[in-house]
C-alpha cells in the first residue's frame, strides 16, 4: 500500500515540476524513498551422520577407513610428520580407488597391482609413526592408536589383494553371466 502512494506522489511531483518549468518558475526537486519490508525466513538443515566404517575386506570399507584415518591424523595436529603421513594416506586411498575402477573394468591383475601400491603406502605410514622422530615428538597415547589403525587397514588391504575377484570384462561393457 505504501509503495502505491509513493508512486503516485512521484507522478504528481514530476507533473508539478514540468508545469512550473514551463512557466519559468524555479523548481525544487524532492527525493522520496520507499521503505520496503523484508521478511526474514529461517530454514533448518539436518545433517545426517555418515555410518561408521565397517571392518571388512572390501574396496568401499578400505576407502572409508582410510578417510577416517586421514581425518584422525589431521585432527591430531602432528606438524611436519602429519603432512607426510597425510600424503601417504592420500596416495594409498588413490591407489585403492584406482584398483576398484580397474576391478570394475574387469582387470584383476592391474587392480591387484594398485592394491599392492596401497599396501606399500601403509607400510610407509607405519614406519613413519614408529620412527625415532615420531616417538620423540608425538605422545604415546596419540601415536599408538594411529599405528594400530594403520596396521589393521594394511592387513585388510593384503587380504583384499589376495582374494579380489573382479567381474569379467565384456566388449559391450556389460557383465557376462
């Protein structure tokens, strides 16, 4: 309603200004501001917690557990060692993802090679945490759970490498039964 009156008053003011300009009378210009009402709406977003990772021998479980371990390393704030540990975990995760893609494509040999590379990265991760520098700089109560988690993931990756069965590849891309 207010906006309609303001629009009308502006039309009248412009008409008066136009009429007085023709008569040679000095005009005064007034600026009318319109108040607009803003409505504030609130929205609620719900976040669902991701289910905890399962301790099973599968590509999905390995990816999930590697992501959790990487988050734990970042949360522990380990400094320079943490960066190197994070890099090893990221490369292991990347190799597990590539191995999963190769397995989906029907290439079991390359999938096993990728898992072997991921296992090597987990060995590297364990060596870094058991090094003299890590033992001197990282408190035992922080370091031990990280070592144990990495060792468990490494064992599951080894079991996955030994038992991986990929669907056969077909020329059309569909699985043959």
